[in-house]
C-alpha cells in the first residue's frame, strides 16, 4: 500500500477525487509500466536508490507525472520486491573495522605532497586488501544497512503493465481513505461477503436493512475521533480491495481536506475498479481463527457455525461472528470486538439489548475493559485468546 505522502487527491466542488490512470487518457502508461517492471526484473543486486533513479528517468519526460506519482510507483514496486536488509549488522561491523584501519592514515589527499603524503586511492586499496575485498566491493558493502543502499534480492512483480496500473489506481483510492472520517456502503448482491471482510478487517461498523434484500453498512473511518491509531487505518485500507471485488454496492465516504473541511468520496461496483482481492487469511482474524480451532466444531453438545445467521430487528441488522446450536435446540451467538471506542462498545451493548431474544454474547479484549474481568452483561473478557470454557459457561448462563 501507499503512504499518505504518496496520495494525490484533487478536491473540487465538495468532492475528493483520487488520482486515477484511465485506459483512454493514459493508455501510453502501459508501456511505462512494462519498462518499470523490466527495471526491477533485471535489477538484481542493484540498490534501491539505483532502481528508483531508473524509474524516475523513465518518467522524467512525462508532463503530468509529478514526483508523488513516481514515488508511488516505486513504493508499489518495492512492495513486491525483497531487499537484503543486513539483519545481522554486518555493515555496521564492517564500518567500524574500516574506519579503525583508516584512522592511522589520516589525513588523506587526492594528490600527495611532502606534507600530506598519503594518497587516498592507495590507502583504500590497502584497506580493501586487508579486508579481503576490492575497494568497489567494500564501498558497496559499507552502507548496505541504509535503506536506499539495500540491494535487490528478488522481485515477485506484477502480472504485467496493466496489473501494475490497476494496483496504482486502487492504492491511490486506499490512500485517499486514510483521511476518511466515515464510510457508508449500500449493498445488495454481495452483502454478506462485504460484512465478512469488514469483520475480518476488524472495522467498527453498524448495519441497517434498507429494503427486503438491501443493507447499509456504516463504518468509522481512521480519521474519526476514535484514536485507534495507524493499525486501524491500515486495516481500513486493506478492506477496500475486498469491497472492490464484490458486486451490487455503492460507497460514499466523508474525507478530511488539508484545510480542515470535508469532502465526499463516492464510487460503486460499476466504476470499473480492478481488485487483486487478498484472501481472507491476510486480514488480522487470528482471534476468531484461534477460537474456532480451540472450540472445535462441537463441544459439550454445542455445535459452532461461523456467521450462521443474519439477524433483523426492525431496520437494524446484525451478523454475529459465530452461532451456537445445542443438541437440545437451544441457540446463541457470539460477537468478537476488535478495535473499539467507548461509543462503539456502548453501541454493541445496545445491540445486545436490542437482540436480547437471540442471546448474543460479546467477547472483548481485557485491555479495552480497563482491567475488568469475567462475564458482565453478556461480555466475556479475554487477554490473548478466548477461552472456550468461558464461552461454554456464558452459553449455559444465557440459555439455561
């Protein structure tokens, strides 16, 4: 994904318009993209700085390609590359050894004189020989731990120029959403899939039914007053490719402007976005997955089903994470809260009350409850993992 400094957003008429390369106006960018991919494919052992400079040279004559677009392409290419990061600290150790050897020869000069008689190139070659390298090899290795000097080890790349440009467009839309205060999605055909991905991304959301088979999903944005930090913003952006892969939806977000106002960002499944659709396991769903594995498909007569029902109460809709059905016919649900705010947690409690006839339990990380432990008002506190036995006790309590 891109960072905020790569975002190119035009604010006009109350709308936010992220940078987008189209097949008509920017058809020639396909050739640029192919050349950029070729730079990385053939650039094994080249430094990150050299690769970026080559990409910049390819685009330097493009009149509408400013430095942010160039930097964005470099970031996306870097994301599919592996660089030697010198994890063992060899460069730092090498610098210490070289500087220690060089210290006794200072000062060095290009042209020796009677006063300054030590020639720089001679001393460099002498030090390189002691280290067991040529000076060019030594110079390249001295700062291998600096990000710009890291050499390329491998490049996974993209399927082709069109794929890189499609990823650029989605990445710019994602970067625009870093400013989002809120997002509303109206969905019909793939509603349950969209909700599933929102849950897997652990986004703060509420759902309302707007028609027999139409729903509105309201999500808190990373720029809202929730204080969830950078991780929530990343998860919010990672949710977007999954949304773009679905059908039958429209989205409208309120995003902040640089001068303190807000603007509307709108798109839909009919706008021709191309998604690479990350598989579900790429989302941070470890708590849910760990609980499902620990509980098993059945325990103490309770059979576990993931997202087994869509609950309706008037126009309010709720899709719990898990459904439990006992062999004797009893039924209950479990909802797991990831990111939270006091307001969001209060809304969840209100949801519990609204849907109390469905017997819904709420699992919340203990740190979000300020040290409270145990089951309070249908809330199960957990530290790193949800205890299946605690859930069983709560199930018996609410259904007994």
